[in-house]
C-alpha cells in the first residue's frame, strides 16, 4: 500500500531558534510569524528541542512576583516537575526554555504515523527530519488533515487497484466500490470469509478514507480452519496473521 508521505504536506520554510536565542527574540519570532511553536536547532541543523507558547507562559507564570506576600513554605515547589518549572522561570534563552528531547518524524514517514504520534503525545506540530536527523520541515495537524481532501474518485481508484486487484487478485468488477465524502461502501461476494476482514482493513488504510461500510459476502466459510491447513493458504495469508 502506498501512503502519502509527511514530506508531501510539510512546510519546508521553518522558523527556528538556536540554543542561545534570547527569550524576547523567541517571543518576537512567534508573534511575527503568527505561529504557536518552533524547533530549536544546533549548528548542524539537528533538532535539539522544541518551544511553544506554553513554554513561554510557564516562564511568566513561574516568575517571582515582587509584590506577592512572602510564604514560609512554598508547597508548589514540592510538586512533581517543580524543578523543571523552576528552571524555566529563570530561563533567558531558547535552550534553557525548550522542551526536550524533541519529538520528530521522518520526511518519508506516512501521514498516518505522524498523526498517531501527534495524538499519542498531544502535540500540534512535529519537526520533520531527514535520514541524518537534520531539520527539513515542520508538519502541523492542519497539514495532516489535507489527506481527507482527496477526491472520492481518486480514493475509489486506489481501493480497486491496490486492495482488490493487487492484493486480493480479484477482477475489478468482483466488488462494487462506492465512495461518498470519504466513506467507502464495499458490496459483492468474495471467495473466502477470511478475505472479508482483509479487504475491509486494507480499505480503511487508504489515505483519505473516513469509514468503511462492509456489505461483503463470501462463498466459502474457512473460519473453522487453522492457519496451517492447506485449504487456508492463499494470497491474503500474511494479512490474516496481522489481523
């Protein structure tokens, strides 16, 4: 299966900071370019950390208020992460303020992989690196959503060719494929029951597919057979073991 790569939707012109970039310059960069975060790079162009508006807010929030009444015991300094917040409260440069290690994705990685990384770590952007770990771009949630702008006709062609013909070795007319607003409906009869989940799962993985409606039937029920049985061997065996 061919999936859209991160490099095809990323922004190549990236606003960056270095370890020694002053705090106020970072704030100016974010404001000037209307962005909410940026990567911090070293002299070789490798990503050493990331900075966000949240990091700057922590810097301001944790700074001592000269007009606040003195407290005998500062309980907030005993909470988890207090040492890190304390360090950021006195940060003067991007390197002292950045979050590290930086989460990155490769330019030749799939959009699905990048989306999973963003969702898992609850971040809005990811620096994109090449095989030598050097910064080549940045990708945001908005960039990843472009995959869902694929025309229905384009999605249908990929399902027919890559799922039905190339993987299941079926004639294109064996299964009726309808796509409406990214929702794919599969209707037809396959040879074996075990091929149905393969067709559905692979269709779900096609870029731009929102959902799959399964209306497939089968001629032969092979669900009672073991993977080692001769009757089960076929083009979908590798996929069956992954499901």
